[in-house]
C-alpha cells in the first residue's frame, strides 16, 4: 500500500532522514516510534505530500506521488500532530473542502456519528478544544475512505472515550484493507493496535522497533 524508497531530508543543515525505506501493508496498522527530533513528523509530512524529500521516491496505492500526485492524494488521509486547520472555517466547511480536493462523496454517516461530528460541525474551528479539532481533522482525513491513513500523535488532546473511539475506527480501517501508519509516544495505545512496528533513531530506520 505504501512504499518509501531511500528518502533523505536535510533541514537547517541537519540530516533529519537518512535513506529511509519502508513498506506499510494493506489491512495492517504500522506504529512508528522514536525520540523527539528523530524525524517522525518529517517523514509523515513527506508521505502526506506536505514536504518534499531531497531524494527518494514514494508510491501510495500503486501511484508514484511525484508523477501521479492527484491519484496519490485521493488514496491518502492525513492528520498532522498539531491538528490546526484554518480557524475561521467551520468543521463542515473543512469537510467540504477536502471532498472538493479529492473529488470524493460526503463522509459516511456512520463515521460522522462515531466521531460525534454533527454536534460541532457548524462551529468555527478556532473555538473548538484540541480534542474537538482532532476529531474534525480525523473526520476530514476519512473523507473518500482513504486506502492509507497517516496519523501523527493521534491521541493528543483526546480523552479516554475519544481514544477508545479512535481505536475502533482504526480497527475498522483494517477490515476494509486500508493501511494505517501512525507515529505515537502513547505506548498503551500502540500496544493495543500495532501489527508492525518501526523505529526511527536519529533519522535512520530500525526494524523491529527498539
């Protein structure tokens, strides 16, 4: 589902990613761990197309992101660590924008209900709590039933109930053969979900996680 080949990235004179290669299989949840500054968020941004690598290649659901960015984007859902979309928008407007960019149908009613979106959809994002913003961003990432879901510290800001709902949603992604790649410091959450583990250590990938 996701193939990353020899990706390198240097930021502010420091090699943040050093020849990183990995595979995330469909129907599996892959957990990425590593210390702060190890390069996890940078790697996820590159996979999501938010940042370009200095060198290397990526394919998502068979589409090379450099040569077929539209098809790769349609196959991808991404929630960054800060989960901080434009504050002047409402949640519903964000969902509509993502639909338009992907050419996708509306978010499925069962996922809206599962994430409790209807209660907050018409509020401006800047007025939402961190946990509510994260739920809206997760809903946006689920538009179009992505074949690859990429999440950076997804439990940040969520209460116990929200973490349980997130776990249920990710398990459901597995049942429809989607791949999930998540970076987290939340060890119990990772242990409850991981089918595969990867570990970044100063920009280099260690398999299995240590």
